[in-house]
């Protein structure tokens, strides 16, 4: 079996090496052609089509440790899959050993201490389902089939962010398998440097196998949904959005969307496919209060559809799932915004009018509130001046339409970027965005993250991610040397390797990952 090393060289893993891996894991190991292989390799964004050499479907931390050990022994490229929902496809890599955590989906809720522990293969919907039994919720995203691990490691935001901050702000602890294959705890009291880096620095420091979240009283019933109007009312609707958002209490999150009307049952058939503007609202406080607060939205103008009602919070969390199905082609451009201003609205309207696909949209998502009350250096996720997220979401069906849709997103982004804070959301960065965009997401925290990376993953084991080079690590920068080494290195056969026990280990320390 052909595989790729960390130096980019191709090697041949012999059957006894694969047999050794299978013997170490409780979960199944799949090779190309095996049952389950394609399911693991296929990620949410159909633009990403990569083929790992092998997939280890882990059942717990012990399997993850075994997988990291095996990758080290054979110098294999390693990638980690949580939910597989990252737009850049960071869960997978050609020729790598993939550790697929999809079978690790346990959730345990302690309603007295208002804490939830979730395994890293969980999706948002898994956590919401269990926490809502107790009328509690974690601060997570807003598409229920998103994986919690990638969401959290990249910062995370959703309908509760205005009240309690980034997802990363609410994490109490994490279980992490380090680059030297140890299971450690990261929290404020244990391995605090690692804990700081994990909360927004992406998948650079180890394989997170479990996350502990603080929970907050929400639901089970909230007021949420959308009201939609024909696109010709967009100037007035966006002005309504701007003024309401400026004074909205933290319990209310408002989102503006401009897109072609989907074939949804709450919209009349005659509007399907035609341009609309919509306001999505989620009021997570007392429903009686929420109904009064969202009333100005429901009575404004001449809407073509209204589904802004009382509903279960868990249902609100899946309301947008149908707009983000697995298997479409996605390309996004995103920025943080300090405010909504008339000139920005004019650009949003103009570029929404030139959307190339019935599935694409321009979205303004309100996040101002708790996150702005902490200092810029509190966590790597940073961006404490952000009050809205702009996301230009191109989405289409066939590869033949790639160029038109990507060009639309880039053109719209170029026009709207001057309104940005200068920051962007790490989890929304696409495959073609470089180190400058990573710096825009992480800001001044990048140097501190590089030092943490050097401590926990000095050889850059976890590199299939929005990679942060370890401080003073040079080999990965030396593309010419790597190319030269591989050019003169024949394909080598690898049989089962010696045990991992001889590897030097550092006591009392943790390390980090590429998990999406």
C-alpha cells in the first residue's frame, strides 16, 4: 500500500504493517476498496476529493494513541477527522493515515454542575439533544451536522454567542492525545499553555478526544425562525436589520440573508428561485418576551413568508441544515465587521443580485456582546472587536460551474472587504487562503501559538490543518530540500515497525491536532 511520509516522500506499507495497525485498534481499519473507506474519506465539501492511504475508525482515546504511535513509527502523514465539515477539507489528505473519530459520539451531562462532556466525534446535534433534556445548552454553531471538535478548536460561534461568547470561551477542559502519544488533560489548572492554544488556534497541538463545556439555561422552547421579503425590499429590510441589531438585547441574535428563495414549504411556490432578503431571529430568553421583541420584524413591509414562531431550541439549531447538505460544492469568503453601515448594505445588495447559483447567499450574522467584553489576548480566537460575521457563501452542484461561482464570491469579497475589522474566522477559510489570512484570524496570538506548538509538537506531526509552524522549526519551510530528498529517495517498503517505547518523551506536557 502506497502512503506519504511527513517529508512528502512515497513509501510502500507492507501487509504485515497494516496487520500490526489493525491488531492495535479496537475500531476497524479501512483501506481503499474496503467497506467504510469511502464514507470516511467523503467530506461535506464536494470540492475536496482526497484519498488517505488508510483510515483508522477510532472507538476511544486508546485507539487514537495507537494511531499516533503507528504514524510516528512509519513517519506517516497524519490527518484527523471529526465531523468532516470544514470547508477547506482539513480532515483528509492524500496518502495520509486518517484517524476518523466519527464513532466517538458519547455525551454525558451533569445538570447540577451545568457541564457536558462530549467525545470529539460528536456533531452539534448530538450535544444539543442531550443537554436540552435538562433545559441546558452549550454555545455551539448553527448547523446541527457540524462536528464539535473543529468548531471549538477554531473558536466557534452561534445563536448563543451574544450571551456567552465564542464557543472556545465556554470550554472547561479537553482530553488530548499528544504528538508523543500520551493522553493528557488540558484545563486552566492542568497544562494551561496547551489549554490556551487549543481554544481557537485550530488543530495544531494534538488529537482532542473529549471536550468539557459549560452549559447555560436555554429552552427547551425559544422564539426563532425567519421572515422573508422580495429582494426589491432589501434596502428597507437591511435598514430594519441595522437599527434593530444596534439595540437588540443579548438574548436576541439577528441574521440577515440575501439569496434566491429555496423550495421551502413555508415559501409560496411562485417565489421559489427568485431573489429574497430574509431576517433570521433567535431569542433564547423567555418566549413571552421574545414574541414582543421580534414583533417589529413580523409586521414589517410585505413579507412573502414568515416562520418566526415559538419552537424547540434543538429544532432552531437544525433550521438551516437543508441549506448546507453534504455533497455540494462550497466556496466561501468571510470577514468580521465592526458595524453595519448603509454603504456596506449597498454593496451586499449589489453583489447578492449577481449570485450565480440558486444555493448561494450573502449572510450577515450578529455576534456582538459577551465576546467583546474580554481582552484581545484572552484566547487565540481573539477578534474581540468583531460585532458581525460577513459570509459570502457560494454553493453549487457541478464542477463545470466552479469558475463562475468562485469568481462571484471573490468579486463580492473584494468589494466588501474594506468594511472589515481586518480579522476573519479561522473555520471559514478556504483551501486557497494563505498565511496572511491565518494571521488575520489569529492576530497577535500567532507568535505565542508558535511557541506552544514548539513545546507540544516540535516536529509538526499535526500539520494537516491551518498550520502554525513551531517556533525555530525550519525543515517544513525548506520545500526545495524536501523535494530534493524525495527525488533521490526510492520508494521504500515498510514492514511492521518496532514498538513506540523507545521514543523520547517529556513528562508533564501535552500536544495538538488537525481536527475538523
